[in-house]
C-alpha cells in the first residue's frame, strides 16, 4: 500500500469518526424549519447567556395571488430551556410575524431575530415551532414548505442529533472504504495475472 493510499484511508476514517461522534459546537446554527409543527433540540455550551432566533423564507411570487395581495409569514413558537438533569428552567412563547408585499424587488420574508435570555446552568434548548408561509413558491414551483432557521448565540450551540441517526452515516462510510479496498485488490490481482 502506498503512502498516499494510507494517508487517504486514515483521513477517511478520521472524518467518519468525527462525524459519528457528535456535532461540532459553533456559535451559530443554520438549518431548515418546516412549515407546520416541528420540534427541534439544541445543545448549548457553558457560558451561553443569549440566543437570537431568526426565520427567513425566500421564493418567487405565487402568480395565483392577486395583484394587490401580500405574502405572509408567521411563526408562533415556544422555547424551552433545560438543565443537565432535564429540569425545565424557562419556557418562553414568541411570535415572529411579517406581512410582506410580494411585488417588491426582494421576495424574501423575515421579521428579524427574536432574542431569548438563557438562564445559568442551561444545557439544552427546545424550539417547538408552528411555522406558516403564504404567497411564496419554492424552486419546484410549489408553495414554500420550509423557512431558513438561524440561531446565533454568545456561546457554543449545536443541533442535538440522536445517536441512532448517525449509524447510516457510519455504515455508508465503512461500505465505501470496503468498496475502495475491493477495487484496489482487484486491480492488483488483474495486474499480477497479466504478467
């Protein structure tokens, strides 16, 4: 096995292991928030005292909407903050709402971030959303079915990914490594047989 192949194999194993062992903590989270009811969990690191939650939606104007109608956006959501033992420290109901003219040059909807204070000792944040978007179409020509969720924090934050959902990623990575090894061995066997 050449030195380059060993390095590529080690890099692949390290990357898969890093992805499987858990999400990296960052001071911002970017993701999708589906229309309707959704429940999202996030882990926050020590020292986090403030979260800013923002939802935006971008799409093209729905041609079936009348010439004088506006697009609308509303997200009524609850933010629950838990400590390490799972006890509820704080629960806050928020509303992010915008009624927006679809004929302006920008076809985005966003009411701006809503700030949440995080109590000391908090480790988990739950966002229970009831998102509604009206008057915008996605790239598939259908009504927009999700908004962009942006959470900014003054400390580390990451989506709390359940461990079982990482197993398919691990299996895919191991299968890819096995396929590469099989292909390499087949190539070597073909070269030996040709000699």
